[in-house]
């Protein structure tokens, strides 16, 4: 049995260091994102792209941004020409997110550059993500910080992506299982000490 006490989240370090902008900018972006970018109505994709650019996103020509899009920090986002970001995609980019040209990110996908130091103090940890040209991230995938998806790869639905994905590959799996323990087992540590 594990005797580790839960982490006291009231003592966890804050995440404002990832903002890179004053509070007023972050709050104004939250309002614009809600009213224009995240809006579920079929507003103009050009309007969404214009709002993202106004807040520092580097977005190429011919990009389609569908309703329900969420972007944490547009000033950390780059999207290449002719890419398509589908409905209800969440770009939780607390670090650099670089999406190439002719990329499709399909409905319901969650891309996050952040995680937490879950074994210690829950401090924010971020790593950039790179998605190369011609990639298709299909529906309801999750792409984690540090991922690099190679050119023209296709990520199968409901796949969790971490690390490197080779170019021109079909990537994904429908299996899941226990991969390790959150905290070391106290009984194995005391056995090793004997």
C-alpha cells in the first residue's frame, strides 16, 4: 500500500511565468477569444485569423480556423499557409507551438505544451511542439509537450502523441494499459534497503 500523502495544491507554484505578457493583455485576449475565436457560430474564419494575428500569432495565407477553436496564448503560435484547424480544437500552448503548412488538425483535438511536476510540487513544466508540413492529426487526438510530428505523417483518431513521430507514417494505437507508478512503492524501497 502506498503511504504518500497527497500534494498540497494550495502550495503549488503559479503558472503566470508562462504568460510572457501583462495581465491586461491576457485578460483582453480571454475576452476576444471567447467572443470571436471560440464562438460556436459560423463566423468568418478570416475574422478568427485576424483576431489571432492581432494578438501576435504568426499565421500564413489561406488558413481556415473553424468554430470552437481555443488558443491559450496566440503570441506563442505559428501556423503555415493553407492549414486547417477544425471545430473544438484546443491549442493549449503555454510554450511555442509551430504548425507547418498544409496541416489539418481535426475536430476535438487537444494540443498542450504544458504538464506539471506531478511527483513533487506540481510546478508548471512546458516544452514546445512542432508539427511539420502536410501532417493530418485526425479527430480527438492529444499531442503532448515535446512532440515533433514529421512531414506528411497521419495520426490516427484518439491517439496520444508524445516524442517523435516519423515522417510519412501512420501513427496510433487502440490499446491502453498501466505504464508505471506515480510514486515509488514504499515496500519495494524498503526491500531494496535490506
